[in-house]
């Protein structure tokens, strides 16, 4: 029997959030668990009361990979999936049901109905980037913790509000920046953060292209039955445009700034949300750079308050796989990439340590970090503040790229200094009825 | 983890800056931009398709001035273009845009009205408070909810008062939205150093009938806005029966400012149930600057096992030399899990002087303490080679074994010979296996692998027969030119065992540097079986590694030239099929001249040609008629 719980479009809005949420208020507390592996569900069977009950929102290609990291965790009970596409709802339900050997994974078309479920502790958000921050903030306000794929935000304002919302709501947020939990990247960042390279002078990120990912407005095609593809929910907070199936692939839809023009932003965010994030970690997660030059010879140079340069490189570079980073200090340097390898200016930097070279994956460590933090309420490695700072750096770079001139950012006011055009590009209205 | 947080007032400042820009509006836009604006507005006034007008709206968001507002305002009632128009109207500075949005609320309804109200909220238009007050009473709960949140975004006295009143009478989803808006007002007050007023709001919401998440948010605010007086409420929250509130306390404890709360947490630790105490001690340890270390240590030493385990783990972050001795005691506890937890923490224990203290304890260590301390020398990478060497003569095999492993973790290249000698000429046969393991650990971490390989290679000559192969295995793990050449020489030696081991290791060599060595051995190795092994290794390199296809084809060609058996010839064809290229196709065609594999080569050529055609490569000249 199907557990499909999709509302028809003619139904009144969602059922009363107030009622269902209030119902949890008097629930007796389940026994929490602690850090040691046995209590975190890493060993043996985990009592139902100690499991993290998870629902998935928008589980596609990337989300499917994330799901494959969640499902084997013994303390996870994946109970529901939401998607605007009927086909994918069914596919993901089958994966989950096959894993548990039952038919219990519920399906939803409207993620707010999934969020209404008081039994769900956390959500995996792997929609297209257009939805990420809006869905994340809606989930936070519904009392859910979340693992949210990147790019997390579409602009500077969203980045700031995301961090503020997670703080205000007390939720655990993990951006899908899994490299923060990979040993070789962590080691490289540690060298930079702890002064082993001397005073940092330059950190390099490789966004792999900085061109437009703005979908615009393609020719209209007949809109499918919302039961099959709910186009209105797919668009969500994005400005309206007619249905076109080419846009159903998140990669063809808006990413990042979505600015208009030959040098539109977006590309910076796709990979920058990883490699710039690592650079931010290398500079000890300080506020983002304050000055951004326009790109020149394939490089966009930004400067932190202390003079350290963050260099976005568009082409070429080191043979260490995708997402390469390089951190240069006055006495040494280190490079790392998705191959799992590191190159160091001196082997002495290893200080006799061996660092596991496990490549850019798996993301399991990152998922595990998230689940542990759901239980302990610590801040995970890809927390909202860290994600906010890294995304602001990318968005500000996008703006310099679009305006093709230097922009200067004030981290205390979150304004570009004496720059109205840049300031206007810090935010973008959401389509009705969505708000942050 | 330290992360610089955007300040609490971030949102307020961000929004306020849009209003500030009003002063700059027209003058700040360059003349060229103004010209652009005129062209853009012409598009909006025309019959251009919606898609063009949409993009114009995006451009006006950057270049539009007050002149653009009337044209944009006309689109607010258009379901397709309203959201595009608001992209511009939300950021164009000045009263005109505010007024246009306010005016639109008089005629719009449903979603379009909700969107317009949302934009008013984003702009924090204080002049719209009266309009929003009316909309708070709207029959459409979505409209009323939007108005409530917009009032919260505005957050001035009037808006705050309206939300306070609304909280008394609103119901359902609207009530939830009113609480959200009201909380935003409180956040703003807190950020503006009006903590007392903020606390009143938080308390009001805490007492109201609302979804638990709103209660959670209000409780956090109520704790933090009270400053040090909030400690009591924090502790009360720790004792809540509700899981969400307990979790909130765990998070809020970590962000609570000052040092007074730490003592309260230490006391709470002793009162809480074991399950909760285990989590509280983790929160305590995240307050690294002010944690009451004695309380964490005490929890690590006695009491419930779950709490002890968590506290021992927490000491990784906040422990120092003062907890070294207690942890050493726990590390020898009969409970294996706790003992291991203590060892894990000892391996990472921060603090100056820890390493020196461990070394200082070595001479007087007795019983189980001795190997434990030696283990720590290894896991903490402490340079204490003389002490470890002394331990190698100890009567207890556990001590000797620990010393060997620690040497493997710490010895430098200059002292590598110490371990080599333990392998080549072990004093006790029972230590040989551990010595080999230690030598391997040390060798693979040496920064200068060529120098390391040279040391190992030079030892082969004086090593007994059985140990020679061990050294070859380690050389294989080290890698590099010296190791490769040593293996090549050994493969051609007169010792059958060395021939066997060396050719096997070369066959598994994991980079292309081995290619010429293997090709050479495929004809010069002392026995045919080793020649075959070398050739197969060579073909394996051609199959496994990324390289220009021309180079791969050349390797395959060389392999075919030396291969005397059809098995290896067929392996070459498999490589060509796996990496289809024009050069490979040519070679497969040439291979058709080898009678024993003619049919296989013909099939391989067809396969390669088909794969190339799929990639759009014209192979008609090479495969006429195919």
C-alpha cells in the first residue's frame, strides 16, 4: 500500500502547524546520548528513542549520494521524502524502503507538510540551490535541524539572515561542505590556522569557472499536472517564469547571484562554496575579505582586513584533483585537492604525522559530524556562521565580477562602502508567498 | 571551533542600509547608468515579451532610480511579473518605492498582496505600520501572517505594540506568525541594548500558547537578555522535561557570555541524570576559556560510566598537565572502554609541559605504567629515542614491543638504523615481527624517501636471507627511484627468493616509473615465469594509468613485440579496447598479422572503431568498408 501523502493543489493550505507543533510540547524527553561511539549509534543497535528521525527534501543526484551516507548510520531513521517531482518521490521512497525492508517511507509534495511532522528531528535539504536557504530557514522555524547542500544562499542578505535565523532558533545547521570533515583538507587548514606556515599571505581557491548560471526565461512549454511536477513549488522563491523542462535540472537553474549579463555570477558559488569555504577555514573563519578586485588574467583577488589575499583562480593549476586550495605563509605553503593528496613546501610540516589520503569523499564523516551535533548541540564543522562568511566572500566576488570593478565591503555594517550599485546586489526579493 | 559570527544586529543593519541609500539614490548612479535606465524603461512600456521585461527588472534592480518606480509598480498586479518587479522595487532607495508598495496593498489580494507585504517588511518601511496593522486583521491568514512578520522586521515601538496586542487575540497560523514577528522585535531590542524590554517580550511569548519552537526561541532570548541573571533560567531549562528545551539549554550554555555560568554548569552536572550529564559536560568543555576543569575531571574519574566516558573525551579539549596523572590512572582501569577513552585523550591532551612530564616519568615507570607511557611517546610523537632504546632491553616483551612501535612513530632518518638493526639482527626472535612493523611505519613516513630507501637498500647485503625479502617489501612501500632500482637489481639476482619477491613487488608497482624496468625484465629476468610476471605488470600499467593515448599505444606496441604467449597478447588487446584511440586502432589492425590472435585483434579493431565512431571520430580511412 502506498504511503503517498501528497496534497492536491485544490486543498487548503497546509494543516495547522500550530496544533501539531504544540503537541510535542508535553512529550517526555527521550534519553539523550553522549559523545562516545557506543552512545552515538556507531556501535550495535540503537534504541528507537535515541535515533535521529530524518526526512529528505528534494533528493536528486547529489541528494541521493547524501542519502547513501545517512542510511547506513545506525542511529538514523529516515522516514519521509518530499519532492515536487512524482517520479523522484517514488524513486527515493524505494531506496529508503529497500534499505529498511518495509514500505514506511512517507512521501510529500509540499515540504511544509513534512516539516509539520513532530516526529521528524532533522531534514536533509538537497533541492536545487534556488530553494536551499528558504527551505533551510523554514525548517529552522519549524524546529528542525538540517543538513543543507551548497551553495546555501543566493546572495549576501540570505547568508546573513541564515546565520541569524539558525542562531535565533537554536537549530543545528550543517552546510554540505563535506571537505571540512576530510582529514587532508583539515590538516592543510590546520597548518594555516595554527601558524605553521608563518603569517598567511595568500590563500587560493579554484572555483572552476566564474561565468553565468542564471537560467533566465526559456520558452514556455505545456505545464505538467502538479501531481507529476509541481512547477509552482519547483520555482518556489525564484521569480516566476514559464514551465520549461530544461529547467527541471537544478544545474540549469539559478545558482548564486543569478545576475544578468555576460559576466553573471553563479559559477563562483558552485565550487566556491567549497574551496572558498576551505580558505575561510584556513584564515580561522575570520570575517570575509573587505576588498575585491575585478578579475584579471583569470584571477580575482580579494583582501582580508589583515592584508591576506584570497585569490579566486579560474583556470589551470595544481594536479591535485577538483577543488584544489593552496595556502601560502611567510615560511611555507601547502596545497590540497580532491585527489586526497597534499603537497607541502617542506616535509617537516608533517611533523612525523601521517594524514589519511582518502580523496574528496566520502561525505559520511560530514554526515556523522552533523548527527553527533544534533545530539550534543555542538556547532558542526559546516555551521551556519562559517557558511555565511564563505558565501559572502563568494557573493562579493560575484558582485566585483559583475560590476567589473573593485568593491569594498564593511563587515561591521555589511555594506559595500559608498557603492550603491553593489549594495543593491546584496539581496533579491523572493517570489510570493515566500519570505525568509 | 572558532567561527567569527556576523553580529546579532546583522539583519537590522543590512535593512537599514537600504533606507540610508535613499539619500544617495540618483546622484550615485552614473550618467551612463541613467541612460541605460531610459532604455530599460522603454522596454517595460513596450509590448515586449514577458521574458524581456523580467530581465529588465533585474537590471533596474541595479540601475533603476525613482524614475523606474511607476513602471515597476504597474507590474505588481501581474502574476507573472510581480516577483520580478519586486526584485527592483525592494532595493531601489527612496520614498517612491515605499509609497508604490504601500499603494499596491490597497488593490492587491492573495499571494500578490503577500509578496508586496513581504517586500515592505524587507524595506522596513516604518511608514507602512498602519497599513500592516489593518492587514493583521485580514481574513486571509497568509496575508495577516505576512503583515505580522513584516511588522516584526520593522520592529519600531508602534509595530512592537501592535504585535503585542495581536498576540492576545490571534489564533492558528497567524498567531504563530505574530509570535515570530514579536520575537524579531525582541531580538532588535536586545541588539540595541534594551535588554529589559526584550526580556519582557521573551517572557510573554514563553508564557503564551504557541508552537514549541517559538517557546524555544523565546527561552533562548529570555536567558541571554537577562545577562548573568539568566543563569537561573538556563539551569531551569536544563531541568525541563521537554527534550527541545533541554537541547536549547545545551546550545545556549555554549553561547552564554562571561564566566559565572561555568560554576553553575558544574553544579548542574552533579544534579543531572547520567544521560543528561553526559551531554552537559560536553557543553562545559566547549567553553574552553572559562570551564571549571576540576568538575570535568571529577566527572571523568568517578560516577556513571556514560558520564565518565563523555568527560574523558571532553578533556581532549580543555585538559592540561594537571589532568595527566588522573588520566594515566584511568588508562589502566579495568574497564577497557574507559581505559581506551583515556588513552585516546592522553594522545591529544593539550597543554605545555605534558610531553616533558611524560618523558620525565619514564625512568621510574613500573608495571603497566611503563608500556602505557611508551605508547604515549609514540602516539604524541615525542622525541625520546634514548629512553625508547633503553626500553628495548627490558625483560617484559610488552615494554619492548611498545618501545619498537614508538620508535616506528618517532625515529628520524638519522636514527633509522636503530630499527633496521632490530630487523636485521633482532636480539630476541619474538620481537622480530613488531620490529618489522615499526620499521615499515618509520620508513613510509620519512620525508626524504630516497635517503630512506638508500638506508634500507644498503642493509639488504648484510641481512639474512629471510630478512632480505622483508626489506624489499618495505622498500616497495617507500617507493621512489632508489627503491625501484633496488628491486630491479634484486629481480635479476641469483637468489631465487629475491627474484620472486622483487618481480612480484615490481608487478604491483603503482606508478609509471616502473614501466621501463618491467619491460626490461620481461626479456631479461632469470626465469620465464618472472618474465611473464614483469610483462603482465607492464601491461597492467598501460591499463591502469592516465596518459596520452599515443603513449599508451606505444606501451602496448612494445608489449606486443616482446610477448611470446597469446595470453599476454590478448591482454594488450583488452587494454586497447578499454582505452579506444586512433593510435590503438592502428595497433589492433597491425596485430591482425599475428596468426594466433588474428580473430581477437580483428574483433578488437571493430570494437575500438565502433567506440571511436560514437565519439564522432572518422575511422573510415583505417577501417574501409566497416
